[in-house]
């Protein structure tokens, strides 16, 4: 089975914890703070691999996790950075955030890669908190949790030329003749139910052809497997529109396929197209050839004739495809995506909101404060005091009081739940 869609979960590595440590050396009775910072967690990337042509491997493995950063050490030793994770996907894979359907990357060149989840920052050791007022701090941070998200992967075949047409027009036969591809071929419609790729050598230049399964009227609305097939047409630089010489209405077939492609994506109407009448070895095809040639000329298309079975004019067709490709501007190269794109107007990380969930339970939400809460190591008294100062500095303390919080109420900030008004919690 051809798998061109998958859904996976990626988890970047958490940062390593900072530690509380002091210098312990002979003849240095009052050594200063020496706790090192934890290492950054590993990032998660997807990378285009030219050796892959399907998303089948993601049917068996769904969860992917990068390495976490190492904890800091004494003598201000920083922890090692977590190992990045590279997830190979086929060339032509579109990567989206599953929940929002936002595109993160469109990988159309081999070895391109995109960052899809950032590793967490390493927590600072107590050496980082030394100041003129506090020469021996006894606090350290936990490492930041790495980003995690569900990704939707969608494969769109990348080809120089896409062979399109109605079912049983002879697309698979043509692909088998011009390349080493061996698609299933039979004398009935819908033999091809998955796209096939083949490489033709034309004057020592390799041209990648894609056999797009036959389309039906209504394909843009999902009739048959229309939507599953049409998206593969988008990647083709030129189209070879194959007409069935044995069809009772080849011109009608031509109009239907063009209409479906245009309704699916109007840009396909501008795609260079070679119109080819196949099965010219049949008497009925030769009979309609002059009239069909004239009618297509009126529509601005030159009609070519081949027989994929006998090979008649097939080599000339390949030369015409190469000429058409050579006349096109060089394909734009998609740059490697090293950072996640801006998905929305940049949010203010210091912004926060307060919600009363229950009579004695308050929820404080905000990017910055949730990060601080998660990275605070609550085992240290000084860490709790520092967190209270941050609440006051950001205005959260005053905002909670204005909302009517009382001693003993619970306050949930990210993964942390604290009690208001008690020592080493949220009160002063």
C-alpha cells in the first residue's frame, strides 16, 4: 500500500538541571558558588531523504523524542547538550502542526531539513545567581521542558513531468516503456491506484515522470480518490496530458481533466502541458486524429500522437518534454528551514491572564510565568523567594489581590500548584 499521509508526535529534549555547589578546596575555607548550568535539550528536525518514497515507516512508529541535556556539575561545569533527532521523510513532504493545520515546512529538495520542536533551555546553577547582595546563593533552576506537538505529514510526489488523463488512457504503459518502472497494467480502468515514479534518460539527462492515477469528473470534490491523486499533480513542472485514442469522446475527456485540475488548484491551469493522443496504432484513433488535432489547435494546444504499446513516436515525445523543461526557469530552491516560522503576530511572553476555576482555585496563564514556574526548583527556599519577587515584578501579585484571592487559596501556574499566603509559597 502507498502511504502518503501520517501523523506523528515529536518531543524535544528537556534541558538539564542546574545544581547548587560550592568550591571545596584545601586552604579555601570560604569557596564561592560553583554550581554549573544544565545543557540544552536536543532539537527535533525533519529531513528530506531521497531514498524514501512513502510514509509507510510512520505506520509503525509514531512517537519521536530527542535527547535531554545533561545536568550541570561542580566547578561551574556546564552539562552536555542533548542529542538532536533527525526524522527522515520523503522528498516532497509537507509538514503541518496537526491541531492548527499550519504549515511548518515544505521539503522539496534532498537533504533539506526543518526544525519542528525546540529543545528546552538548561537550568542555571547557583554560580549564575551570585551577586553583590547574595554572594552564596542556594538556588538553582530545573531544565526547561522541550517543545512537544503532533505533526501531520503529507507527501506530494516531486516529478519533472506528471502524466495525467482519464482511467485507461495508457499512462502506466507509457511509464513502463520510457523507464524501468513496472506499474500494474491491465485492460480495465483504475489499474493504477497509487502514483508511480519512473526515470527516463533523454540525451544523458534524467527526467522524472510520475504516473498519476486516472481522474474522474468531480475529482476536486473527492469523487473516487480524486483529492488523494490531484495533490500529486501540483509538484510536476510540466504535464503530459494523455488522451485515450479508443475513447468515444477524447475531447470531452480533455476538458473534464483540465476542469478538475483547475478547480482543485487554479495555478495548474498555467502549467505547461503537452497534449498527446495515445493508441494511434488503432484504426479508430487514426480516424479521429485530424478532427481532434484541429479542435485542440483552436484551444491553443498542439496535439501529438503516440502508441505506448508499439513505441511509435515515444522517443520524439521525450525530446519534446525535455525541450519544454529546458525552456522553463530554474526551479526555485526552498531554503533550509532552521527556525520555526512566525505562526501569528508575535505574542508578548510577559502577558498573563487570571481565571477563577473554583471558589479556592485560581489559574494563572502566561508564557513567561509558566516557564519560570516549571524551571523553579522548589527544593530550595531561596528559589521560592525568587519566584515571589518575579510574581510581584510582573504584576501578577497585585492582579490576584484585585481579583479577591484569599489566604489558603490554591494558585495553579503551568504544572505547579501553590498555596497563597503561606511561607515559601505565594504570600509575603
